[in-house]
C-alpha cells in the first residue's frame, strides 16, 4: 500500500477528527499529499502543527455551502496541481423521532451529508477524470437500512449511495473508480455532535464504544479498498449482518432494529 499512495493528492473532507483524522494519520507516513477542510480553525491549526514537516493544504470550510466547497477544491488544485483521490468523509448525524424533529434539522443533515458530497465531487470531477483517480464516499449501514431516530441521517446516506452508484455507472469506461464504504458502529465523534430535535448538539450518546471498531482500523480498511479499487465495502460483522438480513428478511429486520434502538419504549440516544 505504501507505494500506491506516495505523492498522490488525497482530499479528505472533515479531516480534523474521527475517521477523517485517522485517514490523515495513516496517509502521511505513506507519502500522500493531503488536503483537508473543517469548520474549526483551531483543529486545523493543531493538525498543521502535528504535521509541520509535511506539505498539507487546509482550509476552514462548511461543506454544506457550495462556495466554501469551491474555494477548498480550487485552492487544492492550485496548491498541488490536481486531485487523485477524493474521500467525502465529513458528515453529521441526528437523534430524534420524526414526530419531534424540526424540518431544519432534517435539511441541515441533508445539506452536509448529501449536498456536501455532491458539491465536492462535482467540483473535483474534471481533475479526477484527468488522473483516472478515485471518488470515495464514507456512507453508513444507515444507507442500507433505515434506522429509527436517525431518519434524516439514513435518508442522507441512502442518497449518497444512490448518487455514487449513478456516477460510477456513468464513469465505468473513464478509468475513474467510484466507491462507497459503510462502516458499522465505529469510534467516531459523529455521534457526540449529533443534532437533537431542535438542532442542538446532543453530546455523548449511550452506546458503548469499547465494542466498536476504532477509527484507525476503519481507515485502514478504507485505504485498502481504495488501492484495490473496490466498489463497495461494508464493515464489521454487525454491519454485514444488518445489510444481509434487511435484504433477505426485511420484516424480521424491522423488528430486530426496533428492539435494538428502543428500550422500555424510549429511543436509545
């Protein structure tokens, strides 16, 4: 894997924590040229300090805004001359029942998770086609199976999968590989910053992260999949089981998922 990523220009949205940060930590020793964005200037600065001996392009950007995405992608191309790999990683989640959640929360999740992927992919597409590179989306098991209390999150990930599958088909003869990775439950900051019914940040959830795949392990699976030019990757045993059960026994999956996410009639948050 080391020679494959050497001198490749890799764009990672949301690279200051979680899976995005783990991807950067794994790619820097492999000699990749990294461009990343995030909403926190402090976290981006800390990243620059950590890797001060490596050329890294960072920019404060909210990927739900097209102009931010355009500035980020264009400045990356100006800095490095082009883009080999785009990893659409940035995302937010939510935890609220449909009857309680405000419409603006649903829109915000879609704007970040889906439209952020659309904007960055569209803006980077010409350069990636020129280099016969890779477009990757970090999706979720929620993109295969709708999860209660995560309706907007599931909708956004279903949309990402459909978007990427469509353009994968369009680009089959171009030399570009389009793929999406669906982690199961992974140690990641995304749950800690999930939005509640009114759009407020929920904070740490109740799920035990000790049994979850680490972000570092998840990043390794993603990089292997990129090098092997995979189509789709579903991670963790629970994730694989959920996808297959939903495909083969959807009504049974409804009951099992409901049981998992509700305790004593209350949504597990």
